[in-house]
């Protein structure tokens, strides 16, 4: 094996790594765009709802009507909108994580296969008497492969933690909505009874 072949093989491996980096960047950009669109739509809906509520408040004839308009139903509707938005955000995060995870996995597998092929070819063509060099080279290669596996494990854990955080955020929002509804229900009943 000559120097040109070694260089070409390493260049090919690096080229695939660069392609994977671009793919990861594209996936991240697509997900950022989806999140921005969701945020824009949610902001627009909130503004429209606020304007409609303000029109109703201004058209009210007495304070009791205003209190009823801003009661449990209005809070619940707002809470439902927040929960729906959070679910959409979570779905975008999950889909993005899935795409990123698949890309990382494929890149790690490709890098490992490429390096393994390169090492096998290099060590098979090693000159006689270079056993000590080949042995130390294989040891270094084994350490590189362990690094890839550690990166794979850390990546998986990061994706799982991102999904857990999204789930916890949804649960927190839903819990807050339930608390507001529970707290507002007795007050609404008291007003209606009066």
C-alpha cells in the first residue's frame, strides 16, 4: 500500500464525515425553522384571541359579565392552546432527535467500517519486522473505536434526555392547567349560586 492510497482512503473517510456534518446541520436548520413556524402561529393565535377577548370585555355591560368571560372556560381554553402548542413543539423535537440520531448512528457505523478497512489494509501490507508498530497501531485504533462507541452512547443519552425534558414540560403545563381549573371551579360555582 502506497502513501497515495492511504491518503485517498483517509480523504474518503473525512469526506463522508463532512457530508454527515452537513446533514446534521440541515436537520438542525429544518427543525429550527419548524419551531419558528410553530412559534409564529401560536403568537398569531394568541394575539387574535386577545383582541377578541378585549372586544368582548369592552362590549360588556357590567363587571359581572367581564368576570364570567374571564372565568374558568377562558382559562381552560387558553390552557388547552398552550398544551396543544407544547405537544407540537415536542413532536418537532422528537422527529428532529430521531433524524439526528439516525444520522449520527449511520456516520459512526460508516466511520468505523472505513477505519477498520483502512487498518486491515495497512496492517496486512506492513513490512516484515514491523510487528511492534502494527501492535501499537492496533491498540491506538482500538482506543479510537472505543471513543466512537462512547460518543454513540452519549448521543443516545442526550436524545433520550431531550425527550424526557419535553415530556416533563408537557406534564408541567397540564398540571398547571388542572390546578387553575380546580382553583377557579369553586369560585365560579359560588358566583353562579349568588
